[in-house]
């Protein structure tokens, strides 16, 4: 397994992996290295439009507020033979955002890979078979609460992405009570959705 670290500074969109590099990413971590300021991050895959393929952008994290000193990690796989991986930083104040992006990867042994992420709300199976689904669950918290207790019944410790009613990703504390129950704790009460995969 190889680890690649990108030290990124400024309001910028940066290509982390170009399509065709054939790197099999297993996880991505974003760490806000600024001492006091949060920043907004977007992590996305992009396929260019060609004569035979209609391209598109697929967000892994979209407009995610990353507090100072915080790290978010997402485990996933995607087909780097046709998709590039990008990160976009936006400052939340007058200071320059600084983020370390850590990619854990393996060399590609097969062209077909699975993309296991529901955060961008694609259906689990796409007709061109680039993406394949995994067991997932979407929980809706209708009333504002600072603690959500969710029985997802997926019989595993899931990755969790939480959004508020404006579809902004919210970072909180995830406690795995069992393989079927999770407690989510947040600094403030809000309503929204939790995506389990």
C-alpha cells in the first residue's frame, strides 16, 4: 500500500490523480492544518466528456465545513482509468486555507473497481456499470436534535455522512453501539439526513 500526501494551500481546485494514472485509491483523508480557521472542502471525481462518453462530476464531499485541526476520512474505491480525483478549497475568512490530503492506494490489478459511496446520492447501480451498490441506509431526522440514535440494521460498522436540511455536510462524533446501532452527537441541534454505507 502506498500513501501519497498533498499539502494544499489557498483557494484552489487541485487535481490529485489524473484519469488514466491507474491508481486504486482505498481511502482519502482531509486534514485542516490551520490553527484557528475552518475551511470548506469539495472532494470529487470527474470524467471528461469525449465523442463516445458523456462525462460528469461526482462529489464525495460537497461543501463540507472542515473545522481547524479536524480530519475527515472516507474509504472508497473508484476506477482511476477513466476518472480523475480533485479537491477544491474555499476559505471561510480572510486567512488562506491549508489542508493535507492523504491518499491510501494500491496499484490497479484490474480495470473494474467498485465505487462504494452514497454521499452524493447516486442510485446504487448505474447502467454503464461503473458504479456498483452495497447495502446502505438513509436515516431522516425530522426534528432538530443534537444526538441521533440510529438503528440501520446493516450488520456492519458503516461509514456515515450527515447533512443538514440545506444539504451541508455536518461533522460530529460517531459512536458504534453495535453493528446495527450508531449514536451521532453534534455541537448543535439540527434536522437532516444520515447516509450509512
